[in-house]
C-alpha cells in the first residue's frame, strides 16, 4: 500500500489517487505520432468526433422517437421534425452524419490500404477497424429502418430476405431475425434495441480495441518508414523538436486534426442544412406500406457496391442459380477485406504508388468500387445488368489475384 | 501542395461517385417529361376570346349549377351535409366560391363543356362505359353562354390577400375534398369510405408530399397527373399557375414548417464553424512552426 501525504491542492489530491499526470502523459503529451503525415491521418479523429455527434444527436432523438409501427413515422416526421424545438436539427445531423461517417470510414480504410498500414505488426489495427466497419454497417442499416418510411421497410425486407439464401437454416434464420414471417412491429422494435443499445455498446468496445491496437505497432507514416519511436521520442523531449521524427499527440498532432476537422465540419454542416436529400431519401417520407412496392428499391449509398456484387450474378452458371452465386459473392465481398493483411504477400510497406505492381491493383479496385456503387443504384436492366456482372467479376478476380500480384512484386523487389 | 493534390484526388473520386448515384441515377429513374402547360392548350371546345356577360352568367348559374354546388361567396349554401352529398354524388361537389380565382379560364370553360375530357379521365369514364362522371356535360350551351358563366364565377370569387391564409383557402378548394392532411389536422370533406369507393383507393394524405415528391414533381404532377402517373384516377384539376403555386406553398408550410428556421440557422452555424476552422488553422501553424 502506497503512503499518501496530505495533498496541497485539489489537483494533487486527485493526482495521488488517479495518477492524472502519468495518465495525461501516456494518453496525450507523450503518446508519439510520426511527423511525416498528411491530412489523411486526421480521419481517425474525424470519425471519433462524428461518432460523438451521432451519439449526442441520437440521445435527443431518443427522447421523442416511438418504436411502434403505428407511431414511428409520425413521431419522426411530425413530432421531431416539426413540433420539438430544433428536433429537425438533431434529425438532420443524425441522418446526414450517418451517411457522412461512411464517407470518412471509406477514406480512412483506403488510406490504410494505400499506405500499407495493415501489415508488419499492424494486422490487429486493420482487423479491429474492419470489425468497426461491420458494426457501423449494422448500425446504419438498423437505424435506417426506424423512421418506418417506404425505403426503411423495403430495404429491411430485401436485406433480411438475403439471409434466406443460406443453405438449410436460411428460412428459419429470416424468421428469427424479423421476429415474424414478414417485416413487422417485432422487427422494428428489435432493430430499435440493436440500434440504440447492443450495437453502440459493441462499437464502443471495438473502438477501445482499435485505439489500443495502435499503441505498440504505432501509427504508420507517409513513407512507410520504420524507426525507433523511443529514440525519436527522447530526441523530442531533449529539445530537438525539429530533428525528431515524432510529435506528441497533444498538442501537435491534434492541432492539425482540429484544423482538418474545422473544414470538414464546414462541409458537413453545409450538407446538414442545405443538401440533405442524398442522406434522407424522399421516398422515405412516404409511410411504410407492405402492399405497395416502390418502383426502385436501393440501399443507402454506402452499401451500393456490395449490393451490386449481390445482384451482379443474375443468371445460372454451372447449375448454380444466380441468386446463390450472388449470395456467395456478397459473402466473399464482405469478408475478404478482413484478411487483406494475408492476401498482400509483399513485405513492402510503402505508398501504393511506389509499389511496382500493387499500384495498379489499388487504382483498379477504386475504379471498380465506383462502378459498382453507381450501377448498384441504377435499375438492373439491359446493359446495366451486364456492367454489374462484369464489375462484380472484376471485384472477385482482383482479390483472388492479389496474393499472386504481391508475390510477384516481392520477387521483383527482392531481386534488386 | 502535396496535400492539395491528395485533396483534389479525393474530391474527384467522391464527385464522380456522387454524380453517378444522385443526379445521374435520378435522371435515369425519373426521365424528364413534357413541361407543365398552364394554358391547357389541348382544350379547344370553347372560344375563350368571347367576352362574358356577368348578368347573364348569374341567370345561367342559378338555373344550372346551384342545385348541386354551393357558392357561399354569392349566398348559396350547400344543399345538404357532406356525408349526404357524398352518398348522392359519390364525392362532395365543390363549392364554386373560389372557382373563378383558382381555375384557369380556358380550363374552366372547357370543363363546363365536357368535364371528363378536360380532366383527362376518359380512361376512367369511357364513352358508353358503366361509370359516369357525376357532373353532366354542358355541351348544349353556346360558347357565349359558357363564357358568361365563367365571367360570373370570376366576379363572385372573394378578393384574397397574399399569404398563408390564401394558400390554405386555395388548397381547400382545389384538393381538400379528396385529400386529407393529417399534419394540418385537416380531413377530406368527402367521408373516407365514400372517397375510397369513388376513387378506387383512398387518396394519399398529403402531409409529407412536399418532401416525398418535392416541388419539381408536384409542379408537373398537379398540372397533369397523367403525364407522370399514367392511368391514375386523380383528375387534372386545372389550376392556374398562381393557384398551383399557392397549393404547393401550403404543402410546404405544413410539411416543411421549419424551412426558414433551417436556412437561417444554417448560415449562422456555417459562419461559426468557419471561424472555428480559421482559428484552428492559425493555432496549427503556430504549433507546427516549432516542429518543422
């Protein structure tokens, strides 16, 4: 048991008991980040801020929202949007924030892929990050159902129906997820629970793991350079701030993040107040009607690429139905990013453009994902269906080819 | 410089994706249709250049119209309660007080001549079909007589001021017999079961139509529903451009009541955020000057 001297100040009293000084050092002033970075390194802090904004706006919405199929639509569109003071503001922030958070997640994710920040000790950062992506997807999907509009209902119908394609247990699984034979009140209430409790808890846990996973392998830098963080930190503490390759998280790293955050929020609030249709689909301002199918059903934009992989296979191949093939491709697309650290066989940690073969793979993948996203929204008829098929196949081939491409790259650079 | 290049690459990729999933996809899913026509140029049965005689119009209206229609503004109350009227005619006949103000002159004249062709509802009421529209054609009247009726209806329309009250009056006259607007606590004047039987389905509640359909769609749809939704049983109601704008304004006042607050708050929040961003930039420059 440590011996406690009487404290001279309130600060000291807390410091004796909580080790504030030490804690601030470990978490902030002596948590070292490489200096050689650009604004893409601010995405993590942007996401943390966005998640906080979503939680706060969500708490306000929670005070008036009613998870009941007879009341949900009006509680959102009348009570919250028109009666509660600034209720509309919280709803706009929440809906647009949910969409924009995926834009930042994708930038964050592809920054990681571009700079090779998923290998040589950073595998768990990548995996916990992908776990967060899955959890955010579930959070986005369950939340989209809550306003109980036409797109809420039909997107929920189509997506839960997907599980029906799983062999043997499919049919029972769909009923288990919906809590009924069709999308109904029980579905709404359980998605409400998932959205406001279970998934947010899981996200908080995953964020802790994600941040912790950064501590030992350290944040990557713009050149993929490996150096001795302890040595560079000593240099910094000794006063050679300009010569050191690292900066402390606070205030140096965060000062840059706040600057990026400021301009990002300017863009975000522009969308919230003046350009929100992309995140609040007009179709969803029609109340859910299980007897009236909308002319076009599509998920939110951030799911379009994987939705297109799902429906890209629209005909039978080798006796397997298009539906089953699509489901397999969909499962592949959602799982394959998880094991990226082991698909990349090249030891090189460099920005993609400095890697002889990987750079082509990277930009092909980006182009393919954009094509998938755009065609995921368009009606899958005529030539569109074939573009969907070709881009879905391209996606699969890109990932199947990745180990071979990177192996060849390893050979090439090893031979130098 | 390098950071700006990265930003440009990201902005381009996001821009292409955005263009594909928003403007382009909407263009594909909702192709442009012919523009709204507020002259109702397809209606040519009545020569609308004839100057109407109000006094003769009054005689004709009192002999032909007020057996079914109320004209409160001219002192003719409704003959029976709404429920009875709906039971008799299928739908509550409109009070004609605002008819001269909200309907286009050409439309109104041709409507009196032959309602079904003016409304573009010949698919619902085909010649020789089992259903007939409750109002008969007045094609036995001369063009001059029809224009007299139109002139009289225009003369009895109350003078209205610009603003929310008029928006509501126009909406009630043009839409309120069939459509409910629960967010305005307004119910269709024709009872629910009657209107469902009359139209084939309950006409939608319009509370959120300004959001779900949007101003652009409503502009074309109200002018001629068949252009955007072929086969619908909603008639072309023949509003003049001003009346239609008033209807849409009312739908916005009810369905998007916080629009003005949203826009003014938006400007303030963006100014505040810009100040924050600039301060953050200056602070960042100061901090990083020590490490670079």
